């Protein structure tokens, strides 16, 4: 096993386990919307917030690791740019936990200020999720139709990621991604743990 890819592989496996644990505990298997869950969790800090930060860091690391693989063989290109932008957006999305911290530890804030902070946090989170979905869609399409000879596992990754994006665009079916996205991560984990396969421009 190539040690360069081992850590991203194990990280992807860990994230595939933690991702549904977090979102099932947050959304309650669709019993409430993402926005409702977001608002309910906004005024408190708990272990779940730490898990939220952890899965964000792990996801960023995985995207940057995959970007490195593509850069080594493509010397840039749209996929590498999309992965970098996705990592940035994921960082911004998970940074909304800072609003939780501020609201939880400053109970004397005026109600209007609390509402403004809550609204700002929600706008950042929802906008970030939409932008991420657009970027991930572009990444998937470019990987599938671009002049790149992809290893089979990366083709499967691209197809599944595109499916996740389409589900997310429907909003209602986005909850399915609680279970589908971990499958995407496991495919990526196998790719990394096999040491990565050569990616070539054809």
C-alpha cells in the first residue's frame, strides 16, 4: 500500500461512518428539515458541534488529497480547481459553528442581534450547500466527459457524486444523501487504499 494514499483512504472510511451518525442525529431521519434542525441547534454548543467540525476537516482533507492525485497526473485542470473550491466551500459551511459558539456564550445579546446572527448563519449554510452542489456537479461531469482516462473507481465515484448532486437539487430527496454520500466516500477510500491508479490525459 502506498503510504501517501493510506491516510486519505482511512480518513474517507472514518468519514463514511461519522457522516450519517451526525446527520441522522441532527435531522432525525427526515423528521425535520435542515433549516429547522439548524435553527434548533443554533443557540447551544454540544459534542455534536465538535463532530460537525471534525467531519468538515476530514472532508476538506479528502478533497485536497484527491486534488493532489489529479494534479500529479493532470498538472491542473478543471477537476483540481473544482476540488479546491469544494474544500473552501465545505470550510465555510462548517465554520458556521462559530455562530453557535457566539450565541451560546453571549446570552445578553439583544434579540435583534441574535436574530441577525442566526439569519446570517443560515444564509451562509444554505448558500454554501447550494454552491457545493453546483461545484460537485461540474466536477462529476468533467471527470466523466473530459479527455481523461479515469480508473474505474474514479468513474464510479463521479457517477455516484453526480447522483448525490441531483438528489440534493431536488431538496426533498436530499435526505437520501445521508446514506448515499458515505457510499461515495467508501469508493474513494478503496481508490486511495489501492495506492491510486494512474490518471492520464488522452
